[in-house]
């Protein structure tokens, strides 16, 4: 199997894990997240990335929840943010599970296609990166999103919020591939 087909297969394995959590949370909570404004989602993702970095730096944790659920949360909240960008913020939960799942798959697959194009050009460079570097890049992307949000969505030369969310999704999935499928230590 070639590198690119292996990456595609691994992305699909991670998709199965992430969407399973997303659907189960929807069964528990409905789509209550639909009332979140985009900056609230950005902050939620930022908190998760900061926790990963903190655990990497400290090497231990006091809460019995590891790094993997945080990466899954980063993927899922980033997809929720992309859905919010498309649909706008709702006053009340307004999606059934099937509609929310369809939107999830749309944005997961869009992000994966972006990754496949970039992966081709960069020759799978992410495989040689440390997970700590991937987390740092996620944090940089989040700070960029925060700045764009503070600028009311306006950029002069830079890519927009949606591209940054898709990059965050891909970096989190790279991290999940490295830890969950290839056994690399996240710290």
C-alpha cells in the first residue's frame, strides 16, 4: 500500500472513531451546541489544545481523561464550528441526528480532501513531525482564528477562518493517527 492510500485509510479509521463520539453525544445532548457562537467554539477548541500542551509539558495529569479525547474533541468542535459558519447560530437546537451527521461528514470529507492535496505537495511531512509540534501549530491556528474573529472576519492577505479550522482538523487527525494507530507517545 502506498503512503497516500495508507493515509487515506487511516483518516477513515479516525473518522469512524470521531463520528461515533459525535453521534453518541448528540444522542445524549441533542444538538445543544447549535446555540454556540463561533468565538465560543474557538475558545472550547483552544482550551482542549492548551490542556494537551499542558499535559505534554507536565508529563502527568490529575483528571483521568487522556489526550486522545482532547484531540477527538478538537476535531469534533472544529467541524461544529464549520457547520455554524454555514448555518449560522440557532436560538434553539434545530438539527436532528441524521442532518447533523450528514453535515459532519461533509466537513470531515472536505477537510480530508484539503489534506490529501497538501499531503501530495508536502510528501507526508507530517509523519516526521513531533506531536508536540502539531499541537503548537493547532494553537497558532487558533490564535489566528481569534484574531480574525476580533477583526470581524476581515483579512488582508491571509486565508479565512474556515481554512484554519480545516487545518486544525487535519493536524488533530495526524496526531490521532500517530497515537492511536501507530502507537506513538503523545508526550
